[in-house]
């Protein structure tokens, strides 16, 4: 099983050094979160907390995940990066295709595109995009971005996006993997139908195992059961070697962790303390790899 370092809510001036240390310690990837802005009042519940409230405030630090990936890839050589997840619904697919292709090329194909729809109506409306029909629009966005990234002269004529032949060069020299986020039925179908993997928000183990079973059934339905498929998980009630073994046995391929939280260090803790936490975590769980039971 692989380990991804989650860097959400960390001060921005720590990110490149955390990337260097994560690579030295043997982490496979860094997961990069996405938030456009903090609206004073929210018109919809945040879907991943019990009471629908946000666990960050207006002063919480965020960085555009695509810019963060470019910056962190410049100081590393093997570490991978993926958005966890970028909210597609409020953005433009052609602009994103240019950005994703640029990062894939400049990082040496070390970027994976984790995508979701977005939960806040304000992010859509205030960026000039309707909240209505967001799922269908995102499905087209994924098609457009994949089409453009494959290279060559392409055109698209859909319900929401329509353009005549165009080309973006250079295309990535390897296919960019797409990881689909979301816990709803439509999101799981989207992942099973066209994703290279599925990525979770915070989940308990029982919910996670049920979701993995659903994904397996859906992938069989789409005749994709034998294709490689990542399960990237944030599990809030399985930790330690036995816990990570449980996750691997359940089918998780990539566990997203924030080691300094286990050591009582906050998101805004000192960089050196976080680096020490990464080294301790790596000694316990990465130096002696966890392998799923056959």
C-alpha cells in the first residue's frame, strides 16, 4: 500500500520543504486540496462533516493546487502529486486542460488529476457558472479535458461545451490519470465508468468498505473489473500498523495521512516538527511496506 501526504491547511511557505522531506521519507504522493474562497455565509451544508459546517475559517491558508503541484515538483524528482480534489464545476475545461498538460509535462508525468464537482452554490454562481445541471456539465468537462490532453487536433460538440478543431501542444508524453472524488451514487458511477481511481473525503472504515464493494460492482457492470484502479482513502478510524493493514486488505491502494496530527502538532505547527513527524511515520510504516493479504 502507498502513502500520500495530505498538506491541507498548512502554511504556504512550508509546502516545498514538506515535499522534499516527503520524498526523502518514501511517500509516494502529495494530495493537494482545493478551495476557491471562503464565503461569509454558506447556502449549502458542507457534505463531509456531521453538522454541515466547515472546519476552516476565512484566514485559513489555501493555494491553487495546480500552482502548488508545479512549485513542489520543481524541488523533487520522484514524488507524485494529485489534486484531492479540484472542483471542476466552477471552472473552464479548456483552461484547465492547458494547466494540467503544462504540469504533466513540466513535472515529468508526476501529476494525477483528482476531480469533483464542488459543493457550494456560491463557487459556481460567483464564478459565472450555473449551479443547475452541474453533474452533467462536469461529465462533459472530463470528456473535454481528456480529449485535449490526448493530443492532436480535436473538436467537441456537446450540450454545454462546443468548439471547432483546436490543438494544445505539447500533449503530455504519458496519459494523465483521472481520480474521481465524491461519495454519492452518481459520483461512484462516474469513477467506475471512466476514472483511473476513486478518492475519498473523510470516512469511517465501515462506510469505506461498503463504498469499495459498490465500486467493484459498478466497475464489473461497466466491464472494467480487470483494469487497474486506485482507491485513495482518508479513513478516520483506522490508524497504526494494524489499521493500515485492515485498509490494505479492504482494497485501499493509497492511504492519505497527515502524520503530524498523530503527534499532536496542529496544521499551523512548526516546519521542523512536521518534518520529524514524517520521518517517524516513515520508519514505522513505509520502511517496512504493508501488503494486502492475498
